[in-house]
């Protein structure tokens, strides 16, 4: 049975070295043929990945490590508030010969087009599992130094909501944090369905307003509930069907609720308006039966 080099690369964790292919029985001519046919890509000398590998992960291989921090978390579907213009790469503390994202002919130390995290991580060839991507726990640990405030809380809660790390791992991470950061993040929970929800809840609580998340009212689960009757729905950038939303609002109103809607741009970029509307609603008693 002929050697299937793309299958070998997939089995090895998404990236493989020339020497591993030779040890598996490939010849230099065979390796050159699969690269010419674009069955494999060579982002760095002696390293190969599969076509269709996300560009940020290819870039991490080119640099000489694995994607971590904001890059890895975004690839895992975690909420990251702002764009990530540079790839974040985890490399072993003793790594050398790091290359630029733009070209494997250029040194990373000269070009500086990646955020390099020098950590005690296995070299890619020794990694268990993916050779392209750090584990969620490692990626989140690296992100603690790159994010702050509500942006950090939103990312942490997204990781917890998606159950990418266990509660035990999170407790251990908290225990190892500096006291100020631990005090800031110990309120994190798995309730927020999106970072937008985290932002709203965090900001509204700083006003001294109690809020409950993910509350069932009749047949509907609402994003946030103030008092007994004021529902807040947070409409992210994902598609929302207006008809479905209107029908849902009608059901909630029939249950005796008042409903407010805020979207991504309002919560993140026009909080003054959101705050004014919420406080005006509370002054009117919209949260009371």
C-alpha cells in the first residue's frame, strides 16, 4: 500500500518534519511531488502542513512554534473582542532560528511580525495532540498577559461557557494568579453565551444594579433579567430574524415582562446610551411587577 503523506501529517498532529516522512518510508522525490501538487504545503524549511490549514496556524509553524493566546483562542471559537493583527506563537524558552511570518527567509528577531510567547511548552515535534495549536488552558494562560479588564473577562467567560477547560483547571489557574488579577477574575462564570453578555453584565453590576443571567421565563430563556420584570436581550453580530425576535418579545410581554434590546455597537461603543436607558427604565419601575 503506497504511503499517504497527507494522512501521515494529519496523524502526527497537522504538521510534520522531513525526517519523519523519510523515517516512514517516503523519498525526497515523493515529498517534492506532493508539494508540487499542493497536497502538502511547506511553510518552513523541513516542515509540512495540510492544505486548508488556517492561515494563522500556518504562520505559527513558519515562525517555529504553535499558535497560542488570542490566535489559538479565536481559532477555537472563543470570544476575542478586538481584531488580532499579529499571530501569537508559543515557542520553547530555548528555541532559536525563529522566522518571520512574511517569509521563512527572514528572521523574526529582525522583522518582528508575530507576538512570541517564550514558555515551557513542548517543541512542536514533541507535542501531544495538535502540533499547530496550544491547548485551551495554555492559550488562556498566555492571554492573561495580553488582555485586561472586560476584554479579558469576556474571553475567560467564553472559554468557560464553551467548556474548553474543566472547573478544576480554572480553579488551579486562579490560585496561581497574582492577587489583584485573581480578585478581578474570580467572578467569571460559564453563564455568558457571548462576550457581549459579559460586557453588559459587568458594566451594569458596576452601577450597583443586580442582574441575573440566562433566566427561563415561560418557554424562553433570556440573556439578562433586572428585578422581576425587566428583560435585556443582547443582539450580537450574528444574524437575527426580526420576526422571531418580535414573536418572542410578544410572549415575554404576555408574561408581564418589559423588554429592552441592545446590540454589539451600543454595548461596546455607546455604553452611555445603554446606561441611560437602563437607569431610566429602573426609575420608572419597569423592573417591578
